[in-house]
């Protein structure tokens, strides 16, 4: 596909990198020569210096013949204007980054009026991810499928865990009843394990099952952490706004520490039921004064990766049960990997996954089953794909043991009505099911791709 991306900031570069890696013809437009130089040096893409909202610049970028225009500058209004102009030029599909809460609330109306194919709100996506993690504080990462009927959680196996030394085919019906260990990270290796695989201490496992089955699993292995009832948030930006809404909706008490007086006033207007505190949350004395020793969870959401990591490490050292840290750069997550922190959220990654999933869906034929959602796991070395089988699809009604499923792919779960089925050899996939597949092969575009040619 020919794709034009307006905005070469952190998010634009991440999206461009992933789409170029999948073989698309990418053109990146920005009025910052330095950002475009970073694109040219790291990504197989064309670059164009200019205002992406300008009709002539978009024309020069080839928007009229493009399959998709993605506008991800830092200005919502510019993004929407880019998409509107692109539509006038004849682009088939448009994606706009919209971050401001007032605009985002009007998206049902604006999406139709502007002809937007997809509205991208990285802050809202990051907040949703954090709220999922806080629902399962025993997990480092949580991905949700089929409207929450199935979850995939990430967990590091500790020394002395009952899983250690056990083969997977001996676990079924015991510790992993109703669950499937779908992916294992061991050092630099990422594996889709078979029945003869033996779990070891230090393995990072990715487990699929219903929410209730996952809670039971953590209790069985002695890793269960009590439900979060209070959260301290450092930083009062957009993610904090969205996250507080999710948490208060679940009956969780929220305290936000923000150093900007103006930000505090805005937060109090939007979040009258939250406790908003003016102060420097990187100061240990402030954190103690505001109750870090009694809070169930600590979430660091400032604009500084370093501040988030350092305060997160401090909260962990002070005994906070669950710590979630937002970082903007993968390098900081890798550097902090051995600090005791396990839950990192990268807004640009959540947004890029959404765009890649959408692009693969656009590519795929309307007559076949495409991807409903896509999530990266294991530091981007594996993908989890969700398929909704609402029409004709290959190999329906055939027992899984008789199917030629790719060696690098695993059917992890089948959601049928309200049930999450961990499939065995005699189970089948049927019309109306939602199927969760895990794979180390990148670039799958539809349900048919999980089978051998």
C-alpha cells in the first residue's frame, strides 16, 4: 500500500517503521528537517519537508493516489485538517490522531463529518492498558480480547513457583485448568511451547484464559496480589485524566500529584471526585506525606522517562504492591529491565499496534475474515491476533488436531458466546467464534494465514 504519514515525531516514526517493515510504500511529511533526518537514517521511507496541512504539500506527497493518509502531528486540529484536505484530494482512507478530551468526546460526530476511517488517541489507549494491568496486579502486562471475555497476561516465574520443573502437558487440569501458556520468553529466546516444554524459574510466560481462570491461576501458584483499591498517580497529563475516569468507574480511589498549579486547576474541573495535590512527586518527602506507604498501586506518568523510572523504583522499594511506569522510549524500558519494575506502558506502541491492525484489515479482502485486533508481546518478537469469524472462513468445523496450522502459530483460545475455550485437539472453530492466535510470524493479514499453504 502507498501510505502518507504526516508527522515525524516519536509516534509518526514508530508507525512509519512498523509499516515500512511490512513492505508498504511510505512517505513521511513534516516541517522539521531534524525529525525527517531521523526518519531517513532509520526507516525505508521517502521524506518531504513541508506543512502537512497544506494542499500543495499533500499533493506533492502523492496523497491523491495514496491508499491511506495518517496524520499524527501534536496538534489535533492540524491532524483533522490534514485528513479533510486529503479526502478532498482523493485519498481512500484517513487516520487522525486526536488527543484533546473535548475533541475526542465529539468523535462520533466528527468522524462521519470528516470522513475519518480511524481516530487514534494514544493517551486513551495507554490509560486503558494501565487500567487492565491494575485489574490484574499479579501480571506485568495485560491484553484484552473479545470485549474482555479473554485476557492474555505476562508473568515472570519465580524461584519456588509450583510451575518450575513441570512439563506443560502435565499441567493441564492441575495448575493451568482453563488456561494456556501460549508464549515463553527465556533469555533472548521467544518460544511457542509444545506439550513437552518444561517451565523454569526466570521464564516470562504469557498466559491466555478467562479473567476468572487467570485470577484462579495466580492464586494456585502463590502469586496472587489483592485487588487494587487505591492508586497514587504521579503527573496530571492526559493519560491521568483518562485513567482516573476508568479507575473511578471501577470504584478505585485516586490521588494525583502534579507540580503545575494550572494543571491542578484543570484536573479539579474534570475530576471533582479525585484528590488532586500540588507538589513535586519526585521528592520522597512529598510521596511519604501523601501516603505512598499505604497506597495499593503507584503509576508514574510524567513527561520524563527518567523521573518515571526513578520514582517507580522508589515506590517499589517502599513496598508498593503494584507499580506501573510510562516510558516513551524502548531503550529506557530495556535499561530498567533488572530494577524490579515489570509493568511498562509505551503509548506510541499501543497506537502503532492499532494502526498496523487497521492497515492489515484494509489490505485484506472483504470476503474473508480479517484481523479484529493485534497486540505485540515479548518485546515485539511475537504477535497476538484476534479474529471474529462472522462469515465464511476456511477449516471451520474441523477438529484442530486435523488442521495444518503453521508451526510458528498457536490457536490460544476460542471465545464462543460467553465462554472462553482453551482448545484441545478435538475442539473446532465455528462461525460466530472469536479466535485468538499467537504467532512469531509477522505480517499475517487474515484468518487463512494461520494455516500452512
